[in-house]
C-alpha cells in the first residue's frame, strides 16, 4: 500500500497504524516498520552495492520490489530506480526496451519465453494494451502478446519505469501493477549525500559500518541455528528431557554462545553510536547540497532548456569533496566543502543560463540557504515576489512624490508582523525616506529611525521594493555578496576549452542560442586549435535532413570525428530519433575522440535526456560593457596585440573599438532612448571591424580615420540599421571612439574618467586586469544618457526577475503555517468587504427615467443591470 506515496507520508501512515495497534491492544514489535520487519540487512547492503540509494525511502522501495507479487512500475524522474534495476539484473541477462522501439514486441516475447528479466523504460501515462496479465491454458501458464499466445516462464520479471514526475494513472493500472514512488525528496537526497560525503571523507567509518552489518547478520544466523537445534532436540527427545545428554550439551553450548553474542551486540551498538555521532558532523554538507540540487532542478520551470540530472549533480558534489581545501578542524573542513561545492555548482550552472537568469539563480541560492536556517519569514518572501493585500486604507502623506501604487505597497507591507506601524513611521519620517527616494544609490542609504537596526538585509529589500523598485537588482547583488561572496555576481565567461575538457564521447555538447547569435565561428576556431578542422562535419537540420545526419553520426563515431548539428529546434520530429541514437552510444565501442555538438533555440520539444546528460552553454551577448570587453579580450593573445606595424595605435584603437561594440549592444536595453529599433549586432560585426583596423593600420602611413569610420559605421554596423536617425546616432557615437585624441594616454571616454585608455605598454594580462576593475553595472554616462535613463529599464528588469522567481515556488507551499488556498480565501474576503453594495435598480430608474430622448439613461440602466 505504501508504494505510491512519498517518504514523509509513508512515515505518517506507519505512525498512524502503530497508534491504532497500541490503542486496540494488538501485540506488535515496538520498532515495527517495513524495513525492520521484511528487510534483510545483508541483502539491502548488496542492493546498495549495485546502486540502490542509501536513504530510507529507497531501501523501502527495494523491500517492496523484493516481495511484490505483481510487476513493478517505478515513478522515477531522477532515473535512480532505472540504474539500480539495470545493475541488479545485469547477471540475469536483463533485456531493456522502450515502447517506441521497432523490435519491442519480439524482445519482450523472447524474455517471457526464456524467463529473462525485462526493463521497459520511459513509459507515459498510457500503457500499451498488449501488456496484459497471464492466464492458464491446458494446465500451463501462457500470456497473450499481441495476436500470439506464448508460454510464460515462471522466472520472467517485468520492471517498468517512467520519467514523469507526477503521472496520473487509471485505477486499472494501479490494480495490475505495484506502483513504487522513487521520486527524490529533500530528506531522501540529504540521506544519500550524507552517505556519499562520509564514504569519501571517512572510508574507515563506512568500512566499519559494512562489517557491522555483516557481523550482525552472522550473529542472527547463529542464534537462529541454535534455536532450531534446541527445538529439533526437544521435538525428537523421548522420555524425560533431563536425561537427554545431547540436549543438555546443546543447551549449555547455546548458553555460552548467547553470552558471547550478547557481548558482541553491546560492542556493535557502541560502534554504531560512534559512527552516527561522526556522521552527524557532516550533516551541514548534505543539507547545503540538497538545497543546491533543488534550486537547480526547479530551473526547468523558467526555461525548458534548463534541465540537469541527479548524476551530473553528484559528479560535481564528489569533485567538490575531492578538490576542496583540506583542514584538520572538522568544522572548518565542512565549511570549505560547502563553499567549494556552492561556487563550483554556480559556475557550472551559469554556463547554461541566459544572462537575465544568472542573478536570479544566485539570489535564489542565498535565499533558500537562509530559509533553511529559518532566517526568512515566508510571508515576507511572498510579499517581495508578488506584493500583498491592503488591510486598511489611509491617506497618502506625500502625494507629490509617493505615487498611489507605492503608497499601496507601503500599506500592504505594514500588515506584515515585522513591519507593524511602518506606514505611521513613514509619515512621521517623510524627509528621511525622501532622501532614500532621491538618492542615486538608494539601496545603500540607511533607513530612518528604528528600521535601520530592526530590519535585516532581506527585509530592507521589501522597503526598497516600495520606494525604488528599479534598484532591487542592485540590492540583490549586495545581498548575494553579503550571504555568499563577490564571485557570485561577477561575469562568468564561457570558454569552449573548459566545457570540452568536461565532456566525453558519450556526452553531447549543446549550445542554447538566443536570437541573432551563432557559435559556428567560435567552434571552427576551436576545432582549428585542437587540429580537428578536417575532422569536423556540420549540417543544418530541417526537413528531410534526418537520414543524412544519422549517417554522419555513425561514421564520426567510428572514425573519431566531430559532428555539428545546427538548429535542432527546426527538426522537432527528428528529435526522438536523435535521443535514441545518443542513448545507443556504447562507451566501449565509440572512438574516444568523437564529439557531438548541437545548437538549438529554447524549445520544449528538445529531448530532456540530452539536456540532462550533456554539457550546455548559452550563447548570447554578455550583459554590460565590462562583460562585453572581457569576452572580447579573452579571445585575443599577446601575439595578436603586437602583430600590427603600429602597435601603440593598434592597441589604443582596439580598446576604443571594443568599447564602441559594448556601447552598441548595451544601448538596446534603454528601449527607444537607445535606438528606435533594437538591432541584433553580433560578434561577427566586431571581428570584421578588428580585421579592417589591423589591415588599414598596416597599409596606410597615416591613420585613415575617415575610412575606419565609414567601414565600421556605415557598412559593418550600419548595414543592419534601417532607421536614418539610428544610423546618424551610430555615426555620432563612433566619432567619440575613432578619433586622434584616443591615442593620448589616459584619454577618458566618460566624464567620471572611469572608462579610459590605459598605457599601451600593457600586455594582454594588463588589459584584462583593467577590464576586471571596471564597475559591474554600467553608468548611463558612458552612453551619453542621463542617469534617469536607467529607471524604466531597471524597473522592468526587477519585475521580470521577481516574476521568474515566483514561477519557481511550489504550488502547495504552506506560508506561515497557512496553505495558499487559505490565503486566497482570506484575500477574497478582504476584497469582498471593500466592494460597495449592489445598486438599487428601482432607485436608478426613478432618478433617471427611461425616456426616448434620453438615450444615456437607457445605457446607464443597462450597465446597472449588468
């Protein structure tokens, strides 16, 4: 009965049943549970050796599998049951198939006839009608499979798995199969991770624990043998048992043995206690990693391409334990592991996130860590994401600068328990709050009165949400730095060589595209570096390209070539075939140099298994001038910087050109203030401009500024521009970057002097250090815009970010001890209480009679009726 339920619900049910047994005076063991009653510790250990996770839920599932009289159907979104069954039944010639396989029925028929185990993977909510139970025919058991009736071998076992996280099955399915829920819960993952970290850090403890299981089982077996022997002697003894010398000898031997065993049990119990005390010291690692995993697994709600497997996560987890700094102090060691794993996971995930979601992910991680420690009130969290309801309307104390929406937010916030009376304090300290409202950095201004000391960093975000929503993203960056580290908000550059190093012949590399981007040039350049130019075949997918792509793939796997499939989103119907081809790659037979590169726009038709097991990178222009400059300079080398005949001029103008490119890309965020039409400028535009700059400086004695400006502004960038005013704007901006003055040392591109030329004697590392020292958030002055230009863009960004986090919230969360339904009901009552009474129709007709010449009266009455 427990099979379909989660771990917590199973525990609650068992407790309920035990209570009923006690109340009704039914004799029962004190520690009766599924594992204690039916589980054999030695057998459980052998399951864990072949891949059964070590948490209580998975062990229970193993016991149910062992004793189930029907075929087992696993709900297995993380693929743990699948992996375990494959290892468990490997020696018994396990057959594996999917309903979509061409030879599915013949493989199944073969397994049924010869009594082999069969694993049916990735089923949906509907099961194939051919899978009907057995029946008797002329005394022997047979099974109808399709049209054929085949003999049923008693050793045949059927296992079915689905990757659906919450499938809905009809009652018939539930009666024919044993449903077993393998879905990972936070507590279950915590158990597993604790086992992994203790095994990695203290293998001696894990060894002791395993020996304990074996010796306990041996002792139990010996006791059972002695009991059996005594019972046998008693049952076969004739006459007076006292005269039976053999029986007396057995009893004496059993007494000695029982004494020995009792002493061993006491030692074993003490050893187990010691092991558990040490294990408990590693709990913070398991807790932190569990929080991180669920942050990552929730991301698929924001974008269908954000898919990550548990196996991928466990690899990062184990690498983190191995590579993090060692320490004699256990507490310090635990902290080192946590810090290393958190940042390592952040870097790995950031490679595959779009820019707009990177801060969201860092903020989510820091907030979830605090929530787990009970340092964030859930009502306040909900208010930050979606606002709240006003309990009592009051007059706005400063309508000239506090708009009605902001005042409504302040009133709603005042109903939270930590913000009681905030609205009255706001009216009393109006000038103090006005200072925050007018400040260029409101997120760093102290709050007036008692609020500065009473509120923590998270609660101050709520106040900022009311007054200056446009600065929430900046405040979130500060919040992440405070709770995690500065590294979590710095731009992360994706280097193909790093991603390549993590890949193998069986893991595809996926480029997730944004409009107007193409990683082909980067890949060809990388292939050249790796001496693979002749071994790289590319194909753009679309109608009818499937068979050609399949042939390319098979040849490349044998010869150790690279294959590049572009635009997978244009061939959704071929994606299941691609998934099957990738799953069929045999690590033992494939050439180790083989790599499969894929590109796709975000699409929910892209196979989840490829995303989960592949290495993903998002390809889009970086955000901010700093990140753009960093991306440009990372692709250069010292040889290139010094390759021009006019080295100093080339270095200065190259920096200018990269600043101009960043300016072009970043102006789009200001909407119509930037350009009338948002243009998709690409790295290709910058590359061709750099080539021309290099060429013209080598060919001309004087620097041909006019030619440089014309080729860059009118042709390379201007070629995309369709609006005359935008073209004029680009040419005017280019004037500031391509002019003789930029060759002077310390030439400043902005009034503040932050963005400037540096000494041309610097090497590539010098330029990179300068770029890394630039501010994270661009000042509008670099674009020649007023500081207020940021406000609209920043407000839109803030509410998009909060909306994305809101999508990640569980649907049945209990907030402050109340469920969503209760809160919705309460809010509905609040709204109903504020509604005016229905209008009295007769009074309206009496006051505004329905006359032919007064047509407005007729309309009014119709509106009142409606």
